[in-house]
C-alpha cells in the first residue's frame, strides 16, 4: 500500500511517500480502507518530536480517519465489509477501572491513532473493532474525517469538564482552528453566548457565520480587555483555551469570578506564566482536558446527522501532498480542517 511515513523528526520535508506492506488485523481488530484523513496539531508535534516523548519510528501519522471496512480480523462479528465508518482516535486497554467506568481517556495505556501507533496517512489502517463508529450519511468523506478528534475534544472540554450552561459567556480562542470551530459550535448548541477570538478579520467573519455572537481580533486588540468590555466588565464564565504560552496570562484576566478556564493544548508553547493572585482571589477553576470519552463521539455524530453540528473543511489535498498540508496547518493559513484524500 502507499503510505506517508515519518522516519525522522524535522520539518514537513521529512514526510516521505513509501510503498509498504498492508497491515494485517490481529484478533479483535479491523482493517479499514482509508478514504480521508484530517490533520491535527498532534501530527505537527509528532513530526517535530517533543522533549521527553519517544515516538516509535518509522511512524504513519494521522489521528482522524473516515473509510470503509476492508477486512474484519479473527473473532470480529457483526461488522460487514464495505461498511462506512468513522474511527474513534483514542485506544485504551478496555480492562482497567477507568475503562470499565467509561473513562477510557483516563486509561494509563491510552494511545492516539497516528501518535503512538500507525494512523491514517495510508491506504489502510488497522484498529480495534470497538473504535469503529457509523459514518453519518449526510457527510462527505472529508467532512467525516474532520469530526472525531476536535469535536470529541471540544465536547469533553465544554460539556463534561466546564459544564457549559445556557446564557453563559464563552471565550473561544483561535476560533479559526479545527478545535476552535468545534468549541464555538458546541458552546452555541448549549445556548451559550460565544466571543470568538482569532488573528484575522477574515477568520472572524467566518466564525460569525458559524454562530459567534462577538468577534475579537487579537492581532489588533487585547482580547482580555475586549472580553471584559463585551461582558460589562464581568468577564467570561468559560475560557476555551488551547493556545498556551502566548494567551495564558490574558486568559486568566478574561475570566469572570468563579469562571472556568479549560485547556487542551499549548500550540504557542508550554511555559506559560500563571499569576496565582488572580486564580485564588477570583476563585478561577483551571481544568485540564485531553481527548474525550469514546462514548461521547456517538452523541457528537448524532448531532452531525441532525445538522446541528457541522465540520468545516478548509481544503482537501491528495495523500502525496502531506508535506504541503503540514505547511498550511503550521502557517495558520487554514480556517477549519486540512484533509488528505487517500483513495
């Protein structure tokens, strides 16, 4: 099969197209023919390499996959060849207490497709049968591939962790990114007022078209000051944070008394400064979030089928242009998802 293989860490140029053997599904696993694979910042971090984290090289990247069942492995029942599926990107042991409680993303053996094991930058991928979910019929392959990681992450952050409620003010940072777009829509689904922050007026116009109530260009304005102005100096009940170092201090200032800051990433850097005076005096809660419970993806996909949530695809490129796809994502040129069309 054709695959884009990461053999060493570095820039986009290290991604190379190779012909490699097709994977064989072990017992309980399924081989899936990949139709589309969406990019995430996890792909960029794995490609660059991170201090203290060992990636098994060579590695096929790609967390978000939509495709069709090619071959059920031994012992797999009830899954038909040709079935159109979306893959849950997180894999857990299925045996520990966390998994038994449905908290699979708390499993100590939790791994992400394309991060700890081979992912979707290939014609075929193998995953546990439990990771197959039915593809919504109203979504294209590219749209379906754009759903799992970012919408599952946003759902976990806002619904499960921050407990978003009707009428609350939610500040969504980097609202033009994949997870930002998902967070904007999930917040609106639950009746929140969304303050979208992004780096360009073009991205903000698109965010408004998706339902954002207010728009803040943080290239030209202080978003914490604007968030307080737009909330009559109250601040926002929830800060949807995933940028990290460059925005962290102002995220704390933007939060209301008793507000919640929920964070799933640090695309601008990890060494953020926290002024603890604001945290304890205004009783701000800081909530870390990573991926999400697989069960919640079923709920997300039902909302997709009803048209209440919608994946946003910026562009679709062929598999062989994976390096260009990485460049686009890294340069922040996209509004929404960059997707590789595989077959």
